[in-house]
């Protein structure tokens, strides 16, 4: 009986954890596009990106 209750509790917590809210930046901050985006090719396998962040 105790094992069944323990398994049900573990299942409940395993299912409920992904639904808890996570501290994330607001959607407005995520969707602000960068300004002055510059891509500089360093080598065939390396690209350096620089930009000005409009959110700050």
C-alpha cells in the first residue's frame, strides 16, 4: 500500500514540475530585434556576430 502511494506521489510531482512557471524575460524583451547586426566571417567554420541591443 505504501509503495502505491509513494509511486502516485512521485508521478504527481513528476507531472506537475514542468507546468510550474519559470522565471523568463518578458515576451517583449525576447522579440526586440537587434539593431546594426554585423556578421564577420573569420574562417570557413567561424563567424563573429556583433550587434547593438535595443532593449537596454
